[in-house]
C-alpha cells in the first residue's frame, strides 16, 4: 500500500506533500547529500586556497579547480538522484534506505548527466530566442532527474520521456518547481545573512576556509526540497497521464492493470 494517496495534486499540494516527506526523513536525506558533497568540499578547499591561506596560481591549480568544478557537478547529480530514489520508495510505501538509494543512483549516473546536459542546452537555446520559451523548455524537462533514476532508459531516451510526460502540463511543472526554488533560495539567503552577521561573508573572505565551506551548506541542507518536489511532479504526471494510481492498485491486488487508452 502506498504511503501517500496516489492522485493528481495541484502545485501547492505537491509542496505540502514534499514537506511532509521532508519532516519525516530529513536527517536521512541530508546524510546522503553530505556523504556525496563532502569530497567536493575538500577539493574546493584544496584548489581554491582554503587550506593554504590563499589561492594557488598555477597551471596545475587551474586544472585542479576545473576538475573540482566537474566533480561538484557530478556530486550534485548524484545527490539529486539519491534523494529522488529515496523519496520514490517513501511515496510508494517502501522503506527508505540510504545505502540502497546511493548504490542505485551510482548505476544511473550517466543517464542523469546526459539528460541534464540536454535539458540545460535546450533551455539555454530556447532562452536565446525569448525568456518565456526558455522557461517553457526548462519546465517540459522538469522530470529528467526522476526519469533517469526511476526508469531504465539511456540519456537521450530519458530526455524524450520527460518531454512527452510533461506535454500539456508545462505550467503545472513550472509553478511547483518555482515555489521549490524560491524556498531553496530564501533559505540559502538566510545562511549567507547569518554568515554576514558572523563576519564570515566579507569582501575579502572569498578564499577563507569558513566561506568556502559555508558555500556548500545550502546544497546539502536545502536542495533536497527541489529533489523531493521533482519526484512528486513525476508521479503526479504519471497518475494524470498513465493512470499510475490504478496500476499500483491492481498490482497490490495481484491483478494485471487494465490498459489505458493513449
């Protein structure tokens, strides 16, 4: 039996459900993100001078900084995917397991990266035309992370699947994700404001160890909000378009689901 009622939800209902999940499993989620983000924090400190008292200026340091940035991108993808897998388990009534989610997302890393790159390039090219088309394309690819983690597809097929899944629901996806990003940004702003009051955030503090560490706190502490909302959008779209709720009900009853008309 699903832990949540599988039904269509409005954007605000998706946010409400997301916070229910966050309240119940927040510690496990930030533990997963911390495990995946801490190596990047260390590399960032090394190659940006946080451990040496100042920036290291050399070709090797420049290459190291680039590698650290790429590693940071990969760690963010892994964090996002691990949370998505864990939330999927909770939403469908299974027990959340950090180790299982971390193991699973590692095997889905390549589709995660490829589909995210496709989303980024497509959104950027659309934004070059006008701001609104960029938002539209970005919203149509809202579930690429969830599809990459929860469905056995390659990177290109993942992007195509996410695009088709959101057909006719771009505004719905945008509103839910926009609210999630506003909350994430507001909480990030509070961290920086606290750092400013504590004297960590100053004009000359960009290379200090405390500042570099503080930069990594918001993704670890608050980005799970976006990942949870992304997962719930994915299941919301499947319920609306593929009768996923009926499929789950039939599965629980041990019967084959009735095929839905296209």
